[in-house]
């Protein structure tokens, strides 16, 4: 049944989450929310405070590679930061892949 197959974004979320878990085995990524925005809601003050660091990590992933960004995120020992970074990275990576026509939007 095609409807039961995961979306490209869900697959990307899973792959990036697995890569992060290789470096941080105790990290458990939050499940992706269907049709969610790139990043968690900014109404949460704790999330809002983390966003500059999250964007810095996303930029590092695009410029220097995912491994470098994961290493930098792990230095903080902040799993909330890691989870938000994971979601933000998947959102921006997905948008980039769609823009480059590497994957098709549903």
C-alpha cells in the first residue's frame, strides 16, 4: 500500500537521526511531525534561545559536513539542542534537495 510508505522527509529524518545516534548512542530523535515546519515552534522560550546555535550547527553541516556539526553539537551535551538541530537540519536539507530537484515534493 503506497499510503503506508514513509515520505521522503520522514526517510531523511530517519537517516540523519541514525547518523547522529552513531555518535551519541543515548540520543533518541523525536518522531517527525507530519507536515511540520522546518524548525520547532519558536513560541517556546527555551527553543528560541537555542535557535542561533542551531542555525550555526546547520550552517556547519552544510559547509564542513554533518560529522563536524554533530561533533560540535555533542560538545554541549544538550540533547534538546541536538534534537532541535536534527529537525532543523532535516527541514533545510529537504528543502535544498527539493530545490535542486534531487527529490520530488509530494
